[in-house]
C-alpha cells in the first residue's frame, strides 16, 4: 500500500499527460506565431511585387505613348528611315522629318513589307499622324498604336466580345478601354466576369447534356451552345444578383 507522500501511478500518468499537453500547446503556439509572421512577410512581398509590376507596366505604357506601328508599307531597306518618312508624308500629307523621330526600326527584315516601329519625339506629332490616318484608306497600309502586352491583351478581350455581341445582333462598339453594348458600358473586368459565368454555365450544360445522352442516347449540341452563351446583362444588375456592392 503506497504512502501518503508517494505519487500513485495514476497521479504520475495524469501529470505526464498535463506536461505533454502544455508542451504541445507551447509548440503549437510557437508554430502558429511563426506561420503568422511568414504569412505577413509573404503578404508584404506580394504587395511590393504588385507595386513594382504596376510601375513597370506604367513605365512601358509611357515609353510607348509616342509610338506607332506601321504595317503594309514597302520601303527601301538600304535607307529605310528616309524611305519611310517620304512614303508616309506622301500618303498622309504630313511633314515628318528625322528630327521628329526618337527611334525607328524594322521588324522581320526578311519580309517584303516588314512591320515598322516608330517612336516620335512628341505625342502631338503622333496625334498629327492619326489625324490624317483616314487618307490611308485603300492603300493597304495600316498604322496602329504601339501597345504593351497588357494593352494588347485588353484589346483582344474587347474585340472578342465586340464580335460576340454582334453575333447576337446587339448594338456594340469599343469606346477607349471599354465596350458599349446596347448603351451599357463594360470594362475589362466586367467582360472577364461574363466569360467566367459563361464558362460555368457551359460546364453545367455539358453535365446535363451527358445525363440526357445516357437516357435518350441523343446529342443536344444546339441547347449546349445556348446554355453556354454569354449574356450581356448590365454590370449593376449582375452585382445586385451576386450581392456585390460597387
């Protein structure tokens, strides 16, 4: 029989459990603290990276602000600067000189009519070019803004949705960085959300179609296309339905 000052096996076991639990709690607390510190540092780094990316994009946009790209112009490659300015002046009725050019270079020189990148010394000179661009009609020559990768991607989204809207017999036109459909303006974020909604609808439609095929052994491609079709509802209405406040 154990003495009063001696610890029983049960008491010893209980003490060990309590000590183990305390040790586990301490370790877990330290790990949680470390994880929190790491998450905060990762968040700070992500914010810095996003800020740097925005600065890079803005810098590239500013660099390209005075730039244009010329397509379809056949020039004398032995003196393409003189040849380019002379031909553009003839087509546009302008007076471009070497002094107006900050930089000019050819794309793929193996092509008979390579792309020509031109950076003007001022934005006003570039605007003068675009003010006369209608004179190029029927010449086979085209002049467009020198866009960054992000801007080209945005333009692609706008053009894709412009065509899609017209295929649905909707009145649509591009206005700057937005698309106007039936009097409603959509920005790039709006259009990307519509793409996601359309993709989700199409995915649900495919599952329904598979179930019907199993029962009826019959494909319903027409119904599938309609279900996955993008519906151009005004942004405010979509935000209301999804509970988003703008």
